[in-house]
C-alpha cells in the first residue's frame, strides 16, 4: 500500500496530469438475483442495473401477463442504457449494464440487427 500512496502523491504533484485514477472496488463485480413478486419489483431491478450491477431475474411461477409487463419495463431500461439482456431459460434472464460482459451458452436476446424483447404470450 506504501507504493500506491507514493504513486498518488506523485500524481498530485504533477499539475499537468489530466488522468484521474479510477479505483476498482475491492469486492469486484456484484450480481443480484431477483424473483419478482409484483410489477413494482421492476423498478428495483432497473435501479440495480443503473447502479452497475448485473441482475438475474427469475420469473418462474410469476403470472405470464405480469412477467411480460416486467420484462417490457426492464427491456426498455436495458435498451436506454445500451445494456445487455440474455435469456438463460424460459423464465430466467440476466440483465447487465454495458460495462459488464456476460459469456456462456445461452440464448442472446440482443441481436446484431436490433433489440428484441422477450415474449411470454404468443399473441404479443
């Protein structure tokens, strides 16, 4: 830690320095898991996304119409911040901000052609 303090003090002395160090959190990446019980939980999911946290959304057992509304709301937020939305299974999704990369074997919902929100009813 002594080396780090020395680097910081050197940077403070150099007034021409235009680079500001960004500290990485000691915890690392935080992933939240949400199982919504009402549509109102959509806002909490989006708040987690806006705070930079990836969020797993488990909609198993959730009413299909409410699940559709929830994912429509969350999808809009994901699109607005240029985030990522991935389907893990029929009722489980993961959303993440643009700064978080997600890899693995899953169905990607954001195609190169554009944004495609998930559907729970064939009529939508």
